[in-house]
C-alpha cells in the first residue's frame, strides 16, 4: 500500500477526530465515551448494510440499467437500506439516559463515522472521483443520520415523527441518484446535501425548541 493511500485514509478520519474533540467542548454533558460509542455505531452499521446490499443488488430490478431502475436503486438500495441499518444501530445509543442535544450529537457523529469508513472501502476498491466522495458522501451520511437520529429520539418522546426518517431515505436516495451521473447533473447531488442539512436543522429545532413552533 502506497504512502498516499495512508494519507487519504487519514484524511477520511480527520473530520471524525475533529468532531469527536469539538462535541465534548461544545455540547454540555457530552462525554468522550459518547464519541467513542458513536464511532463504533458508525462502524457496526457497515455490517448489515454490506450484507443486505450484497444479496439485494442481484435482483433484476437493480440490474436492468434503465433510468427508472437507477432511481429505484438509489432510493431503496442506497436510501432505505443504508438509512434503515444506520437508524437501527442508533438504538445502541443511550437515548434513555441523555438529553436530546447529546443524543443528536451522537447520531451526527455516528453518521460521519459511517461515511468515513465507507469512503475507505471505496478508496481501497479503487473507485473513481474519490476526492469528491470524501466530501459529499460523508456529508450526506452525516445529515441523514441526524434526521434518522431525531426519529429514533421521538420513539421515546412522543409524538413519533416518522417523516424525519422518510426525509433521510429520500434525500439520501436523491443524492445517490444524481451523484451517479457525469457532467452537470452530478452537481444536483450537492442540492440534496444542502436540503438534508437544512431539514436536519429544521427538524432539530422542532424537537429542541417546540415552543417556537406553537
């Protein structure tokens, strides 16, 4: 393995390290062990994602190559499977013993961690445009994890907001759909990332400050 490969791998984990240091300083009550748990959850999420996608992707609907099949693949394959696996592992986070800002921060860090680990897999497999993916894919995982995390939180603190998770699935799918194009259409994936960030902020405020929505 070349020295540059090690450099790229280190760069993949740099945002995780930075956020893991910033959160204990910026979020009251956020502890170092919460950061470690979040990173572990991100890593564990890769196991069901890889296992399920290996079997599902062989189905005819995902191999026909039509525009419709590409869209369905993006929504179901990348959106639903990845977000469902990520969301399910978030139940390992201590949502019953910590406050919402701490739980949300853990969900964000878990998504960032998953994005970093996934990027390394693509890096080792020789994927093209890895520099772009190191930025965009990590961001979409992070913001969609925030949306999925808020949904998990509302399961304990009613009313349950299922549409938060639906947003995560759709935005993740739309990102992957446009990221697969070449040329100008690829830039529409950036729009999906910006929408995910905006929705993440809006949904967070709805839970953290419900009085502002009344």
